[in-house]
């Protein structure tokens, strides 16, 4: 019922959020506001939004209107920025209504924005973005700007989010993570005569060296990232002392894990190596399924087995085998003999390793897929100094990674070639090892050094 187009309209939000009462009519069924609120609370409390793999129970499919506004909503309870972020998947015939339809709900927290249809879409979106930056004294709104084609003149200015429903699957991959790439320093916004130019001060950290896509086929993504790093191993060693597989996984997960259903979802920093076990279970499940179905080539199976070895070497395996049945051993041995028919020592070594891996093959693979949703639809990249990260899909080698004062994340920008200070804004990025102010620390430490590598500069964003 809640999936019908009516409930995807942005204007419906105001109608149901402030209504003293409402009734949902579906065929000959009538659901009162009170009944719907009880169902909503029960569904969230009992985590009915989650798919129960073990019991085979489907999850409740919510949309933002039903989840956030068809219960009890207080005008002014959320800022206009939060409302825009929460209702990204809604639609409006006039794109400006994505903002104007929510002003009444934001109340005094609407940043002084008033509906004005005499202004163009670009003026409305850029005006809001600039007002939010000034009011909030941070650059969080830039994390909402998704750029598909930076050369599209209709998309300018690139730094102003458009809040399109089509962006829903690509945007927000770094929202609500509370990173502090600029050490929570204040925004340094420089006045500009051109409203389409956002002039900010910050530091240039690095530039993009190599990259690969994160697509829809997860089993292909991880080996592709591994290949990107191995062909730049000397550069990678400049950035990290840790092993490759841990760096890859932490980057794809944005260094975090999430827990709780839907509205109660909490994103937290990792506290243990459980994510490695989840990856091993995912990799082994893919390897075993490929072997049984014979729809995965032997070279790909060998690559995944190599990744499992790397992951297993980063954790402590039990001394005794966990796979104790003779059938399990026979299956593993047969699978390995197929991959290494002329290398008995490799078969024996891998058989010993695999038999001592204790993973949850029921929930582990799904947990791993959930963990790396942060980087879905992005591009993985390696910088010239060896940092690994992910960012906007439109990036290319030579693009610049910078930290702007007041920004929670690093950003990827592209030199225009017109003048040294002008850049195309491409979007936020996650860079493993630069999300907690490390670049700012290095910049401040080297201020007295005449040969300081990291320099403060003005970025005029287009």
C-alpha cells in the first residue's frame, strides 16, 4: 500500500505530518492513525524491517513518509537539511518543491529560506547550500552533492545538492558517520561576487593515481581492488604498514559497522575483527557455490582462495579443526584437488587452514554485504602517496584530494586549467587513514618547515 506513487510525492509529507488525524483506505480496509502508529512502533521494536534469513521471513518495506512522518511529528523538530536528507527518495514535478514543500515542517530551522518561484533551480539549490554552510558552520551539506557528469552545464554549481530521487542509490554513502577530517575546525568561507562559486580555504592532500569501479557484482569488486593495489604495491607501502586485505575491507566499510533496524540504525566504529570472519564466510560461500554449480571459473576460485588465505593470516585460528566430519574433509579435499591437481603440498596446507576456520556461514555473508554498503556505487582509488579510498564515480586520475576547513570528510575536486584556484567539485571521499584529522595534524606540524609538503590554499569551487 505504502509503495503506491501517492506516497512518494514530497507534498504528501506536510499533509500527513501535521494532520491531527487521518485514515488509510485500502480496498474495504480502513486503518486509523492510532492503529498505524501502533503497527509502526511494533514493527520497529521487533525489527520487522529486517529480513530473517534463518526463519525465511520477509522484511517490512518502508518509505520515508510512513517511517518518519505518519506517527507523531513536531514542526521544527528537524532542520530543513535533515528533512531533505530523509526525503531524498520522494518526487516533485518542480524540483524546487523538494525544498519548498518542507519549509513549513522545518519551522524556525529552515535557514531563512522562503518559497520564491522567480528564482531558477540553480539559484534555489545554491542559495540553500550557502545558507546552510553559514548557519551550521560546517560543510556537511557538501556530502549530499552527487555529481554524475561534472561537464554538464545544467548541473552547475556542482557543490549544491539537487536532492533528486534518482540519486537515492548513490548519495549519502558518507552521511551520519561523523568523520572529523578537518579536526572540527571552523569553515573559512571567502566572499565571492559570483553566487555560483563557493570559495573555501583548505589544504591539498594528494591526487588520484589509479582506480576501479565498485559495481553490482560484489564477487568481482574485491579482486579488482586487490589487483589495483598489487600493481601499485610500492606506492601502497608508502601509505600503510597494515596488510592489504585489512586495508581493502576497512576502506570498503568506511571503517564502520551498523546495527539496529531502520530508524534505530546506529553507525559505530569497529571494535573487533568480526568483519574479517564475515568476509571469510562470504568468500568461502562464493568459492563453494562456484565449485558446486561450476559457474565460476577455476582462476576466479583460486583468487578467492588467495584472499581467504590473506584474511586468515590476520586473525588467530584455533589449533584444532572446526570441520570435524569426514564428509566435510572429503568435500574440501576434493575441491582443492580440482584447483591444484599437481600440487599436493598446496592442497594439504589449504586443507589444514580451511578446516580451522570457524565462521557463521548462515548470517556471515549477508552481514559482510551489509557492512560494505557504504562504498556501493562508488569508485575505489589509490592516491599518489599510497592512500586507499572510495569516492564519486566521475573521478579520474589527476583529480585532487583535499581537506576543506569545516568539512567532515576529504573531497575530490578537479583542476579546471583556467586558473590555479578554480576546481570542479566532484564529491566527498573516504580515505583510510585521513578521516580523523591526520592531514590537518601533518599540515600544522609542518607549518614551520620551508619545504612543507601540504599547503593551505583557496579552492574556488564551481
